[in-house]
């Protein structure tokens, strides 16, 4: 990148060890599709401008495309300057020598002209920019590599309503390595799983979030990482195939609760939602429930007979779970009926089932 004045390009692993704000230079639609978690979007081009520059490159060549890009960028320089200066100060600490100051960590799609252009401006402002070599494409390669690695996974399973997510949360509070697959996906996995949840990330961004969570445990590889036994899809998010293969081979700890407790848990979780949303979710699985159970469930929801509604659908979900459970290579089972999540985890620890 001659002429930019830049001195520092860094690979993904090295950039991870560098302090300072991550800045994604790509267009808003690129950023929304997927980005390095924690990055802030400071687009050099809007979506429309990026498309126009791309078309110009294909039709008229590199020089014309550069000139068009400069035309779009010139009016934004003052705003970009102010934004870069603001972002550079977010993580600066007082009383540090110059060589230890955090930098601005920049990336675009391939680590090319967009990030180099912003890097040039940041360099003129003495903001210590570092560009990700290979850009977001290189970061995505790093993400995929995380799922190929062998991880010490263990699964926690149980029928619908046993409170598996609550158990994982309690485990995490007690210092046990956990990954909340449903929490990262903003989805509980069933037809009802999206009710009351924030907007889901894209599958691409879900992979990025998972990779970063796994990376948090890279220094504790000798300790188990607990996940909930899931199907491959959580709404529109999909567990990466290589990680899912490892999950299918992982030992499973099954927790059990009485049916009364399970129904109480489900009523508490879902009765607060809009009846029409509950009916729509029920109708989505009507072919699997069968006409009689579907009718019973819809009528119960309409009449706010929540226990009956749950009971009408539990048989279907139990059969689905039991089918998946039979395919688990190794399992242990513990009844935690009447125990709170915290007491259940203490019981599991006491019995040597968590380690």
C-alpha cells in the first residue's frame, strides 16, 4: 500500500493481542451480515456507494472506480476525522507511554483500499492505526478454524421444561465453563423459541459469537465446556457442522424433573406472551401434533388454560427428545425434582458429575 504512510498490518491472532477499538470500515449491510464482535461500524461507503464503485470497477476499470470513491469520500473527511479521534479515545488510559497506547484496529473485506484509506487518515492524525491483514475474510477463516479444533465438550440434556438453561446459568456463576447456545442465538430452539426474544443474529454472526466464546476458554482446554444438547438449528441460526459433530460425540448428563414441575416452568415462561403468537407457534407444528392435539392446544390457549395447553404438546416434544437421547453415545441421569437451579448444580457437583 505505497503512499498510505502505514507501517502496521497485523494477522488475526496478533490483532487479538492488541488493545484498542475495533473499527469495521465496510458498508452497513456488510457489517449487519456479520462482523468481528465488539467492532464499531464506521463505513467509508454507504451500501449504494459501494455498489456504484463496484460497478464502475467492472465497467470502467480501477482508476475510474478510485476516482468515484474519492468523490464519495471527500465530503465525509471532516466527519471521519472526528469519529476516528473519538473512537481512539474510548480505550486510552492515562499515564501510559506512547508505545503502549492502544491503537485503532481497522478492517474492511480484504484489508485493501477501504481500510488503507481510513488507515491513512488515522495515521495523519497520529492515532496509531493497525490494519487487519486479509480483512474480515481472514477473520472468518479464523472463525472456521475454531470449530475444527477439538474441544472438551460435555452436554446437559433433559426434556422440555426441566430448566436446562437455568442450570447452565447457575453453572457459569459457579465458575464452570459453559456456552449458552440459545442465548447467543436469541432463540430457545422450539417452535415457541423466538417468543419474547430480541432479533436473532444472522447465522454468520452466530458463528462469530460462538468462535469468540470458545476462544475465551482456550487457556482452560483441560477443563470441560458445558453446552445444552440442541438440534442443529436454533431459529435461523445454525450450529456450525464441525462443532455439531463434536457435540454429537460428547458425553451427556441428563437431568429429570417431575411433569408437574416441568409444566409449571413452561407456564411461567410462555403464558405471558400474546395468545395469537402462541397460537401461531402451535399451528407451525400442527402436522406433528396431529389434528386432535392441535385443536386441544389452541382451545386451551384461547381460554388461557395454560397447564392444559402445555400438557397437550409435551408428548410430542418428549418423543422428539427421547429419539435424540437414544443416539447419545454416553449418558448419566440425575433427578433434580424440587431443587432450584443453584441447589441442583451443587448436587451435581457433590455427586462428581460436574468437573
